[in-house]
């Protein structure tokens, strides 16, 4: 340990479309929704994370809630900077007398462009990062799951987040082939909103659709352990009066079918691109699922049925990427696949 190590604070950030996680000293110190609330007139940030999420869909004209990330990349540079800055302030301070310089590792989608990469780096630097490293999400997920990514063995990882689904085959400390599609948890949420509007003539918000996905979301029409029907509250499109309806998991599996089919297609496409020796490894090791989207009931069984391969869901799928980012932060010198 160096003499001036206390002057540097090392943090790992999983900058997600839906949630942002920050790890410090191998512990998750911040786990907040990726959203900020801004006062329109002055541009002042009122709330970040959970407090801003409580305001989402309930604001008056002077308050605006912004989700700075769309499809896994920064859509609003100004809001993203304020969000990162606000979340860094939530970290318990090591010293009250000075602000330490920050060394960060941030995970990014594998299909990101150079311009989008620059936006992430700039936002982090403006928020106080002195050293900023970037790592691809599937690689971080593989490390977080506990796979030995530097071995000459092929592993397929599918990371289904809020904005993107990342499918990658990893071997020898690098991504051999990957497929990044902008269909993930957010699309499932908007599918539910649209289905409720068309099928039940009821208008619901993003937060309500998210709750439906969590409570009765399913990738299969038949489950071994089905959840109970869920009561949905919204506005009747015909009368304009608030009303309640009940939805079952079979209805939700029907409305999510098209989006899940697109993820299945992307998985098959990635398998087609895989070199034959690595395909042999994947046949033995199977496919690993990570990310919040992988928690959808029956998704692992559906992908297993489509690919005829064993599918394993990570122990804590929501935090697998964040955990991997934290491990990479501790071994920046060893991991050559970190982007400088």
C-alpha cells in the first residue's frame, strides 16, 4: 500500500439504464434508480435516485424527471453528470477534511460507439474522476459470475439490463464475438404499457408497468410455480375514471413474447458467429445469464429450450456486473481488456 493511497478513492460504477450501482471497498454503497429531478426554471437538481423516482410521473410543470441513460448510453449529458456527481456524494466519506481524487472503473455496453464512449468518460471526469477506466458489460458480468475469463475456454454470457441485452463469447481475457441489441427490460415495460392500453383500455404509467413486470412477469405461458394475479390501477381510456383490473402471468407472457423472441434470435446469431472450438466449450459449459432482465420468470428455461443448451442464472444477477467491475478495479494492471 502506497503512502498516499488514502488520497485516492477507488470506486466501481455499474452505470445502468434502470439502476446505477457504486461499489467501494468491495461493498455496494449506492444502489439507486438512474434518474434525476430538475427544476425547469433554474436547472437546479432537486433529487437523485430513489427520491427522484418517487416524483417520476407525478410532477408539475416546474419539475422535470430525466432518465439520463437510454439504451445503455448517455442520452442527456448534463443530467448524467449531475446524477453521477449526486451518487458519488452518497458514498460514505473516508475523510471529512478533504475530497479524495477518484479512480473509477465504469462498465459500458459492448456495442457502444466511440462518441458514446467519450460521453461516458467525459461525464465521469466532470463528476470528479481523475483516472477513468471503461470495461465492457459482458466481460464485467463474466468476472462477477466467477468465470475464469483468462482461461482458453469459451464462455457465453448474456447480460439483460434495462436498455440493452449484451451477448458475448469470452475466452483468453477478451470478447471473441458479441451481439448487442437494444431490447431489454425497458422494452418489456413499454410492451406491458401498450398491452394494457390496447387490450384493457386502461392507461398506466411506467412505474406501474415495472411493478406488473416484477410481480407477474413471465417468459413462459406455463410455470411450475405461478404467481397470483396482480391488481392494476390506472385510468379508463373510455370514461376517464380511475379503475382496477386484474392481470395474470399468462397475459404478460403473451405481451412480452415478441421482445423475448428478438433476444432469442440474437443469442442464435451470436452462436452462429462463434468459432467451432469455442462452440464445443459452450456445449459443455452452457450459457450464463446476468442482469435484472434475467430474473424474468421462465426466461432461462425458454432460452434453454430454444438453444438446447444448459442455461445458468447468476447467483445475484442484478449485481453480477457491478461485482465484476469491482474485481476489475482491484486488478486494473492485470486485466489488459480494460479500455484506457
